[in-house]
């Protein structure tokens, strides 16, 4: 379990994943060396990692939610094969180990993501069924962090750490276009969002000054954001579940906006398919999840049905697999 200083550091990195340790130290009222030591300890003991990710809407990519029903003997092997792909994220084992959940990122215009996804997998992979829903809109997740662990710092501390405001309403023609060298920059940041300018310069072939200017430009236009990966168990999370909900379209935006403010939900998204709202719940235990579903969600009559799938293991987070994973 983490103490207040650990949680303050995590909150700070949610605000700005590339904030210098000296700036975090000033906000937390401790030394820079203390922040650096805590950061390294969290990396070793809580699997903490900052990853730099492109905003799919701004780089011409679509997101699909894919569910695969598998034979128990094949589930883990298949999940690992999917996790090694560069176009997947959030690979999870569900429902007693007979189902895999995955986010798939594809260029706009790809008509059949499941076929593309399964193209490189063994023919006898043990897949019994597959379904795919298009992610239409995200209310919580991605650039908007889970606020269940973003409550440690007061407003003054948060103000010290906030980066320059992004140009969130920039027209498409005003957003920076990406080329191959930008891709090299993004690939390096996917593995380590806190990589120094010297390391990023080696990855791109640019000078450190050019890297700094380009990264600042991409951040200002919202083309890239920084996410924080951490083992939820260290945060007191003992039970995770994916919730598929059916809501009348006239009430969907209202309900989804309300759910995005719930501390229990790390992600809320509007999808196509027989259910139209997907959420990821993080709870302290099964009793907490029960109370959340029956009391908070149950108090919303607009939610017509809920399918709950417990998460057994997260094989891959937002960023690439770590070496040796």
C-alpha cells in the first residue's frame, strides 16, 4: 500500500507525466532526491510507468473494442500473442479465463478490424467467437485520468504542476501533421514517456532543441498525451470489472457524463453494438463492486441492462509490453 507522498507523486505524474522531479518536489514540499527515490521505488514495486500516446482522433486512427471467447487452454497464449502486436492495448483476461478483451487501433477506413487482428494468429488458436464494437466517444480514460487516484494534491499544488494549456479546439488544418520522424518520437515515448531529450534525439536523429520544440508543439495541440500505468493492487484495488450497459440514446450523454465523475470508474466510453456504454470499474473488493452496481448504477433508471465481466488479469496496459513481460 502507498503512503500520502507516493499518492502525491502519482497524482503529480497524472497532471504532467514529464514534470521534472524538482517541480514535483516543490509542489509536494520535499527534496528532489526524495521524489527521485520514490519514483524509482514505485517503478520497481508497483510497475509504475509513464507512457506517451497519440490521441487517436488527432492522428487518423479508430479504436475498436474486441471480445474473443476462447478455450481455457488457449486463452493465455492467445492473449500474449495479441499483446505483442503494436496495434493493441488493454489486453485483459475476463470471465473465468475464457474471454479476452482488447482495444485495437486501426487507420480510419479499415472495414474489418477483426479479420486484420486475427490475420497473423495461428489458425488453431482456440477462438470460439469474436465480436467488435467501434468506440464512438470517450468520456473518461486516455487523456482524462482516473480520478480515483487524482485526489491527493490541493488546487494550489495542481496549479504548480499543470503544463501549458493545450489548443484543444484547433482546426484539423492547424494541427501538426505527423511524418516518419514523428513516428520515431512517438515510438520512443510509448516505451518511456519520461525519456530525456538526449535519448529522444538519438531515436529521431534530431537535435535536442528540435526534439524539445516538436514535443512541445505536439503536446500543445493535443496530438500526444501522457498516461500513467501502475499496478492497481498497490492502490487498494482488489476487484476489477468491465461493465457493458444499454441506455436509451436520448439519455446516453447525460448518463455517461455522470458516470465519468464516479471515482470507481477508470474508463467510460460510448460504443456501437447491442450495448452502447462500456465502463471499467476499480473497487476495493467484491462488496464494494456490489454496492456500486446496486446503489449508484441502480439509482439511474436510464440504465436498462448491465453485463458484468470480472477482470482476472491485465496482460497489457496502454503502452507496449515491457522487456521480459
